[in-house]
C-alpha cells in the first residue's frame, strides 16, 4: 500500500490544499500528521494566544478529517526530521508532502528535511498553499528585492497567477484512508500538546472567535455578502464592524489566500457596488504578501531594523513600569488604552489602533519597537512573524516603506477623527460611559480622578519634540557617513 504522510503546518484546512490535493490525485493513501515543535521555531515559537487558537484549530481539523475517514496523528517533538523518519519506518510510507512555511528558520529546516528524506528514496514535495506570490518570484528590474510597497504591488499586477481554488478533498475522493490500522508510538492526545494556558484567561477569546475551516469560510462569506460594499469607507473606524477579521484564519491556513482572492473577485464581478471595497481589500492582501517578501529576503528584520543606522536609536534601556502600563492599557491616552484592553480581552486589535499604540510606544515613550512586537506576538491570535515585523518597523520608521521619522500618530486627533462618537473607547473603557465625546477623547485632570484613570504617561508635545530631535541627529550622522 502506497502511503503518503501529509504534514500539516500552517494549512489547517481541506479546501484549496495543494499538498493534500496532489497526494489524492496521485492515488496515495493519506496519513495526516501534525508535529508541534516549538523549539525549532525559536526565538519566535508560538505565543500564548496563538497556542490557544492552535489547540482549537487542530480540534476542528481532526473533525474535518474524521468525516473523510482519516485520522490526524499529533506529535510533540524537538526534532521533526527524526519523528518523520520514525513514522516512515513504522508505516512504510513512500512519500511526504507539505505546504511551505516562509519563516527563515523553518525554510532552512524544511530544506534539510527534504534532502534527508529524498536520500531514503521517498517522493518528497512541498507546495505553495500560503501566498499568492512566493517571495523569490517578484523582483525589481535589477533582480533585487523590493523595499517599497507600491512598486512591489505594481510588479505583482503584471504577473499571471492562478486564483481558482483547488477543490476540497471531499469533492475529489473519500477512499484514500489507509486500509490497515497502525499503532503509532509517541503520538499525543491534543491536550498533551500543552497548548492551553494553565490558568484560564481565555474566556474573552472564546466569546469573540469561532475557530476552524468551517468558521473561516463562513466569515469569508459574511464579508462578501455584508461588508465588502462598505469596506473601503468603514475599514479605518474601530467603533464599527467594518473590517474583514480574516487575519487569524489566514495565518493558521484555515482559509487560503487564494480562496479569499477568488471570492472577492467573484463578488466584485457580480456586484459593481462592491468594486471599490473589493479593490481595497485585495490591496490589503498584498501588504501581507509584501511582508513575507521582506522577511524572506531580509531575515534579520525579525530582530533588528531593516536599516542598520536605526539600531542605536532602539537600543536604549526600557522603562519596565512604562512598558507594563502600555501593555495593560493604563497610558492615560483613551484610544490607546482601549486598544490594549481589546487586545487582552479578544486577542485582536483593529489595525488603525495598532498603528496608534505602536506610535505612542516607540516614538513618544521611546521604547524599542521589538518590545511591542514581542507583546503583540504573545497576545494576538493572528500573530504573524512577517506582518508583525513589517507593522512595527513601519510605524517606528526603521523598516521598509516606513512612515517618515517626522510622522507621529496623535492619539487625541486620531481618536476624534476615527472614533468620533467614542463608541470604541466606551466599549473598552466602560468607566467612560457617562462622559461626553469630547471628554472621552481627552478627559480633564478633574474628570480622571473619580474614574481612577491615569494622567498621560508622557506629554505628547514634549515627547514628540524629543523624538524628532533624536531622529534628526540620526539623519545628520547618516548624511555625514555617506
């Protein structure tokens, strides 16, 4: 019996799954496996919120596979190659297939595994099931990586890509499960992966999210039916439900980016009123593509600024008390504190607010972007190494296509512009319920006292001037060195 191991990673779905579809088309008997190997992902092994999501996503994937009479074997390992080799020996598998990950450390690991398994005489193939354009397929005319989004976007538009999703395996065949029953050593129950927190702080996450492939496809359908027409107009306003909320589903591969692209294009074709919103959403998908393009070509950026000249600027000592106040939503800036409390409660934060909280931390409080990136990594259910890196370096002004050093996000004016009725602030700062809109955006010292709400952690104007001076000195030093 020709058995193929299907190595699930960030592709926890049955629809539009290239590795799975190939194995079925070639007539292999399928043996799905998932290897949890956090040590192999250091220093960016999954954070607490991601582990919570992963637990429930694996539970849902196992249900989907059981409907096709397929198991899902779970392993916790410090050596993925060794575990795969043991499985191959135990089952007599002839092939191993997977969809590619693009984190630099995993790319290196996977290439070594591919070489080792091929030396054993196995058919070993990997596929693109995560991106529209793999990072090495888009280059400048000088055959170098892009560092600015718009030229990257334009280059991608000139390429021809397939946007037709592959059918779900239930649409192809349900007769591929191994006909023999194996007893596998070292397999884990889902609970033994130890993904859930010892102390349950996840009630808010559970109340916010439905997890898994079925939920992901339902969310995509809601987006296309109910939100796409107004997406461009509403996406920047955190007090309204105007965004897609697809990011965690894309990160864990419960939803394929190609499926999103296809459904949005189809909705635009059938509903002209959705064109503007659809085009805006597709552009956001390409920011995700751009993030992975950058991380692949500049792997050091997950730890260091893209441009070395900024390293000294972000090496200053962190004020731990100020960092804790920011993390817990006690900065004295209502829109920022609302965002940080939303993050802790739901594992997610509106993208406009992500920019505001990042700007305050890095440019006004003078704390390294890396501290913010680490906190997001641990608390976001959609924590994605490429997006997280790009987002933080963009706001801090030290990355690709970054916001200019002189651009600051003023919390009060941003709050007044994008949360004019203070709906978002009141939702996450319920102590503000009785305040009028003006006070919600910037309560007076007297209004703060009965609320036990802190004064601003830094003075916005003076901290801005201090940061501008530091950036200015850096710019002068860089000019002299040229």
